[in-house]
C-alpha cells in the first residue's frame, strides 16, 4: 500500500464529489455560513453523533436519515446550532433537507443535515430557503465548504489522502481517495468532542465495514481530544462512500481492509489534532502519550485526564515545567498506577525515573515548552498498552472569546 497526502486536498478530492458554499447571514461575523456536499452517485454512509443527552434537531434528523446506511448529500450551516428549539427546530432541519433535495433532484431521506453555532436560537430557515440556489457546486468547492462550517476556528481543517495498492492496479483503477474537513475550537471534550467532521471517499465499501472503520477511527482521534471539558449537542461525524474508484468492495475479509482502516484513522487523527491545536485562545498543541499501562482503557483515560487538566494546560501556556501537575492529574485519572515505577518525559527531557524526581535544567525545560507543540510522555511500566491524547494550553483569550460569544 502507498498512501500520499494530496496537495491542497479536501473533501472533494475523491471522484464524483462536488461542494460549494455561500453567505446567507446566519453568522454575525463575516464569512460563508451555508454549504452543500454532493455526490454524483448514491453513497454508502455512516455517522457518529454526540453522546450528550440533549441532541440538536439536525442530529436527530440526521440519525433518522442515515439509519438505512445511504446518503447522497450533506447540507450544513454555521451561526446557529438549531439546538434546544423544540418541534419547530426539527421542522426547520427537515426543511433544510427538503430544500437541498429539490435543488439536487434526490430524495430528502438521502440528505444529511448539520448545524453549528449558538444554542437556543431559532434557525432563520427563510434565509436558507432564499439562498440555497446560490450555492454553486464544483470540484474546487470543498475549500469553500471547509470555510462555511467555521465558528470560532481561526483556520480551515482539510486533508485528502490517495491510497494505491496492487489489488487496485488494473482495469478498475489504481487508487482510492479519502478526503475530509472538520471544524471545532471550543466545547471540545470526549466523547465525541464538539465538532463537525465530514469525510468523503470514492472507495467501494461494505456498509457495515464502513461503520466499524469509522467508529474505530473516531475512537482513536476525535474521542482523544479535549480543549475545555465541555460537549455540545451538535457533534457529528459523517462519511460518504460512492464507489467511483471502481475497486472491489472492501469489507473485513478484503485485502484492502487494513489499508482503508489505517488511512481513515490517519485522516481523522490529522483533523482531530488540527482542532486541538486551534482551541479557542490556544497557542500550543499538547500531545500526551501514556504507555506501559495495564490496559488500553487505562492508557486512554490517563492520557485524556492529563491533556484536559486546567493546571497542566495553564503550566504549558506559561512554559512552566511544573511536572507535579502532570502526575497529580494522572493519579486522579482512575487508571492503575504504581508511584514507584513511573517515568516522565517532557519533550524528551526525563524528569522522573522509577517514581523519583531527576535533576534537570529548568531553563532547558522552559525552552522545550516554547514551541507550537509540547509532547508529554508518561511510562507507567505496568503493561504494554499505549494511548495518545491531544489538547491545548489555556490562555486568557479563551475567557475573552467565551465571554463575548454572542456579542
């Protein structure tokens, strides 16, 4: 297998996908706020959604529409979450699907809906209805769609990867592509984090296998990021596969199954790290790896607890090598630990060995924390399980952004 990132790759890089966006005035800030993704052929589809017990209207509608494992389009708006809006919110979400279905000549059931923005405000469906025809669909429109889903994000999150393998080199084609876009900068915490992520692929794939591969990829990526410990009612990850690559259908018994799983996870991990690094007010990406754990569950909960600790996040922001905060977070994580066996590394500087502190140059340690990324590694030395989580530093700007969100 050979996997190569496509330069300026995005969600429309796979064959048969078109996208576009326009501004209808849902966001108080300038910028695109309504977008459509469309496949020229019907797709196998899978999705994962917020675990918040309060679910936004588009999430509820999307779960209904994707229940048959099929879809052909996604419509999304930013500026209004259409959450906590009662029956009218469900009607508005359904109307979004109806408008796009009519525009594209497909069934409303085959249109998936997503929204992001302020909770508790009615969606101005009349703005969407009056501007839906202005969304021009094209192969280049994936970049516009990536912009249209942003809220407090500072930049778009996009990636596409082409995968070639011997089994694909023949009359049916030589590669398949997985492309994705995502948004998220606040209210980020497992499981899912507060985000929207849309993924497209031209691979031919079995519906059940696609759902399993997506769940595995999300578990290793979006479920391992944290910014502020909050979770929204709108979290949505969707993947559409139209089969236009012409490969043999991939399922768990196909020789390309491992390649597809690996690439999907890589795409999701890249987008998840982009979200963590673009946390509201953030200046640094924190990467926490816990290895030597007794179980994968222990490794995951330990890594996520450290990455989500406000004290660790504040220390990283100030480049303060106060490593006791890392160990304190580990100790309350619920993971099995032995204080006499742990090793701790801060950006490859060993601070603890066998549970005992080591002398280190504080100036060198501070310098190691001044980069855009701050790696932390804890070796529990109890087993062979490992997990990585991502977060960001906590800055004064986070408070400013969230104290003025609606103003």
